[in-house]
C-alpha cells in the first residue's frame, strides 16, 4: 500500500501542474483595445487568430473609428492574432502574431500598427 502511494504521488503532482497550467491559459484576459492615433479615420478593422488565413468580417460593422478614438473587443480564445486596418481614402496596415494574452492594445499610427 505504501509503495503504491509513493508511486502515485509524482503522478498526482504532474496532474496538479497540468491542471494549473490549463487554468492559467483559460484565465487569460483577451480584452484588446484598438486605438486610432493615426490622424485619419479607420473605416475597417479585421482580426482573427493567426492560424486563420481569412480576415473574416469587418469588426467595426457599420461604424468607423475616428482619429483619436478607441474601441474595445474581446476576441475569445487567447493566442496569436493578426490585425488589419483600412483607412478612409485608402491605405491599410497589418500586424501579425500579436499574443493577446500578453498585449492589451493595438495602436494605429501613421501608416502602421503597434502592439502594446
């Protein structure tokens, strides 16, 4: 009996560590704020997991993101995401592989996107 208990303790410790790791991954705050510091209105905003090659729908919908304004989103699952904006009058910028568990803001500046 004691031998069985001694063999199962490392297994229990491994299971506890795995459970803690999974819980930490699930508790990741995926809130992301998109800030328009570009001086130009953003007409379209797209983001998706980096594993998805399709940009999907415009996340602003019928709205726009005027210069100096910000919008908040909660994409869902954590991990790496790609972001793309299209400015009024043309022009666009992309940033890829943004870990939304580690970054809370994507900032549009003149001609590019930055992750903060």
